[in-house]
C-alpha cells in the first residue's frame, strides 16, 4: 500500500466515493493507493484529497496534513533564503522574478526540468513539483492548488 492509500484508509475515504465527487476514476485512485511506481499528478492529488477530506468531514486546510503524510521525503527548501536581507520590495520582486535555473538548482532538479511545463501545454505537473515550489516560495499550498486548478465544487451533505 502506498502512503496515499494509507492516508485514504486512515480517514476512511473510499475511491468509489471520491470518484462520485470529483470524477477521478476509482480504478486510478486504487492504483495510486497500491502501486508505488504510479505518478501522482498535482490536479489528481488536489481533487482526491479535497474529496477525501469532504467525505471524512475534514476542512480543506488539512491538505497540509495529507502532504506531510503522503510526501514525507519531498524536497523542502526555502527558495527565498538567499534574499532574506533584501528590502521588502526587493523580496517581493525577487519572489516573482527568480530565474528558472536558480529554482531548479535549489529544488535539486535537473537543468531545464521546469521547461517541460512551458514548452508543452498538455504536460501535467507532478504533485511533488507543485508542492515543493509552493512551499519553497512560502505560498499556501491549498491556495496554490486552487489558483492552478480552480475551486472544487463539493456536494452538500444531503447529496453525499
């Protein structure tokens, strides 16, 4: 069982219920829950966890708990560390203008690894890439997922 599978089991969120809420096929969720070689893309991770938390009665903000349990060995770095002595304005501008090569080096990525997202508009982001970047920039992970993938409309409790 994968860490995702253990997490979903812990909060008692079954793939079939998740599928009904967000449309990620239960078969895909089961494979992600049982096969460590499967890749978890950002959008699927976000949808699965938000739906699972809805099923479990947990707030969306608990996504960070899911991140910690599912990706405990993820890259953790402060992408802004080198700029801590900059003025507030300098930090703001640097937060939005860092070079791709700087970010890749700090995250331990290969050269031009992020280019795949710029050169192919069908390329899906890995959950770990989205999370590492958001955390590294000091962004709220939940807000970052919402900005990228949009809000998830959840059914009211009477519709579950």
